[in-house]
C-alpha cells in the first residue's frame, strides 16, 4: 500500500511540475501569529506529500481551467453552428419509439441534476468573485440537491444502458468522420441506438459521476476515520486533498461533455430534444444518424411494432 501511495504521488508530481511555494498571502498562518515562513508551512501534516500539489493547483490552475472550458467549448460550437449549421431531418412519416416512458423519466431527473450541478459548481469555484455570503451558500445547497437527484438515478441509468453503450467496431468509423457533423449534407452515419459520442458521454457521466458523488460526500462529511488510511500511510487530510483534486478534474471533463451534449440536443440536430420528450425519433433521422440500428429493426421486423408504440405512447 505504501508503494502504491508513493507511486501516485510521483505521477501527480509529474503533472504538477516544479511546485513553487504558495504566495505569502495564501500560505497557512500559525494561530495567533501573522508570521509566515516555510517552516510553518512544512509543519502541516504531510505538506510535501499532497498539500503542496493541492495548493498549487487551487492557486494557479483551477479557476483558469474552468474558465477555459466555460468560454472555449461554447465558442467552438458557435463557430460550428455558423459555418456548418444544424442537421435538419424530416419529421413527417413514420416515427419509432426509442425511449420508453420510464427511461425518459430517469433521464430527465439526471438532466435536472446536471442543470443544477454545473452552474452552481461554477458559483462555488468563483465564490470570491460573486461576493461570497448568502448567494454562495444557496448555490452550495442547490449543488447538494443536484447531487442527490443524480444519485437517485445513476444506478438505474448505468444498468439499463450498459450493454448498448459498450464499444463496437463501427464506433471507430463514427469517430473518423466525427459523426458527419463537419459536413452540411445528410449522410448515413455508422451508429446503433447510441453513437460513439453518446457512448463517451455515458461513460464519463455515469462512472465519473459515481466517483464525483463519492469524493463530494467525502468533502461534505470531512470528519471521518478509516483504519485503512493507516495501512496506506495516509492521513485524513491527505484523502480530502486527493478527493478535491479528483472531484475538480472530473468536473472539468463532465462540464465539457455536458455543454457538448446540450449543444447536440438543442442546436446541432433540429428536433433532437423531442426524442426525450415523447420518446420517438423520425425515420429520416434514424436512417441517417443511427443507420445500423435502423437497418437492424427493419431486418428483424421490429419497425412496425416500434412505429405503433410511438403512436400509442
């Protein structure tokens, strides 16, 4: 366990590079004294193990990284929208029931969770900019509510779509053409019920989300005593520092994917959001964006049944 712990520190140190001493006004102060010195900082338990890395990331990179994601990802999609534009499919003719009612319910609960989690997370990170106080406390409460909503449905969502989200050979082809989103014309894209992009979002959101729930709970509780820590040569503060670093790293990734998912649902494909409202996709959209799935249901004779269910639902 000690070797694993030391290896983890070494790997993290590679990413951090040479970690300078934090700025004087941000360094820990000794109770009852305004004296700040390397000796006082070094006296913090295991400061040179995780503390230095933790403060370095918090001081130099966290706010900048989240700002880049917040501004950069939407900017890329704005350029895409202006140059390539949205995909438009006919919604006349047959429609197929793709998502039953209960799947849509758990999806919207998770969606509401993310809608609360992402903006409130930004408020917490930039708390000083927004003046702190009551506003940030409210955002923290809303953040907790979002986490609870996601926690309610993460296991059902993970299980029900697990098999369909497994990588398949045609996902490589989808990635090579980026789902056909870089061209204006409609074309048949190799994808089953979920394309490669949706699969990536699933793995990041579900399993990354589970890790974030765990690390978030650790930061919420803070005061815990696990005997395993002693065997790993870790202190409670070490685990909390790691929890924050992992939580923020995953938050960056999930935020980028969440913005991407929102863009694809609301802007990149006209009417795409309807499939999570009534559960149905038009034949034209299914034939082009999910060609493998469309051919499969036609070959197996399930298309008529799915079309009838769409009328009934």
